C-alpha cells in the first residue's frame, strides 16, 4: 500500500509527539505542541555554572550547524576555557567593549597554567573565575576575580513559536528579530544562579497525546485497508 499524504502527516505527528516525550526531562525544553505545555518553573542546582533565565528569555548559542539558536537550558559548563551549553554548543555573551554577542572564553594563558579556579555565573549573568598568582617580588600568593563576560539574553514577541534547532535549542522564525541584551540592563531581569530551568513539557500529558496519535494512526491505517479491500471487491465484480 502506498503511503499517501494523510499517512505521512500521521507519521510526522507521531514523531513530533515522541520528541516532546523524550525531552520532558530536559531542562528548559519547550514542547512543539501547546496542549502539553507545563507552567515555567526552576529547581535548585549545586552547580555554580547552572543558571535559570529571566521569564520569557532565552540564552544565545551556536548550534551544531553553526546557526544562531536560542535555549532556556542554562546548565552551562566550561570546556577548554570556552563556555558551552549542555550539548556542547558555545554560549554567546558580551565581553570587553564588544557590542555584538560572541563566544565567552577564559584567558588562554590562565587555562594553560591551570589558574582558572571557582568558575561561576552571578545574578548579572557574569561568568567569572578566581585567578591565583604569586607576586614575584614578595612571593605572596594572591587571588583576583576575573570577569570573562556576561551571557547574552534574547526575548521574542509574545506568542512567538520557535522552530526547533539541533539539540535542545530553537531558531528564530523567519522575519522575526529578537531583542538581545543582558541580565539587569533594564530590559531583562536578573538570571537565577545555581538554579536549573525545569522542562516546560508535562510528561504525563505528552504520553497521553502520543498514545492518541498512535490510535489515530491505527484507525487511519484500518480505514485505508478497508478502502483498498472495497476497491478490490468492486473490481472483481466488474470482471
């Protein structure tokens, strides 16, 4: 039996519903279907690099295909001096006098010499670390705070639906330009350090909707089979 448009749509719906189920425990995950959306919330984390964004805000990342993408998953890490999101995507931010978001990297010399200690992100979204050094004149060890930069934030117009990108990120819809800034700049509130954004997907509801999609697919398949049998019978009668 050839797969017609209705069957293709049913397959696609099952795949999308299954995607919501799979991401139900991914921090900051947003469902593809609004009927399984859970209210926004966050939970405590022991990771000083884990932050929750302000309401309705996204972090800026570069996805696996090199595109600008957006995520609410603030489970960050630093790998080889680079601030990355949970799936390894570079996180963008503002450092120095730069007006455009760029990758946030710790000083290469500090990384090479192992002088990067106590990495953390504060309420202003500042990625910083403590650099330990020895004064060559006195031999006294001292520590100073080094600010790498501030993570960038983005906000879209209300009710904007973002198409999924690679990983748990999202893309900007065609023709929609988000407002970009940083925490506490007057347009965005503070980020919440040592907190993890909960998934926006209701696991139980997403399972129910996936089951309904399978039931609908089975009914469509049965209807098409019955239609095929009816056509065969009609052809046999005409012979």
